[in-house]
C-alpha cells in the first residue's frame, strides 16, 4: 500500500515541478485549429459518404 501512495505523491510532484504546461493563449489557438480541422474533415467524410451512397445505389439499381 505504501508503494501506491509513494507513486501517487511522486506523480503529483512530477506534474507540479517538471512538466511544462502550454501557455493559455497558445492552447486556445491550437484548440481552435483542431476544432476547425475536425469540422472540415467531418464535412469531407460526409460528402464522400453521400457520393458513394449515390454511386452504389445507381450501381445496384442497374443490377436489377
């Protein structure tokens, strides 16, 4: 049990003293970049899915 407590204490000490945190302004900018990229990527996937759905629908209609 003592090993677990020491591990948790050491982890918090590492977070306080040795980890460099990203400045808030940079973090906000990067968050916006990730959000915009995610929206663009989702739109591309949606367009590809819509297009391929139509293509497969036409293909399977031709097989009938």
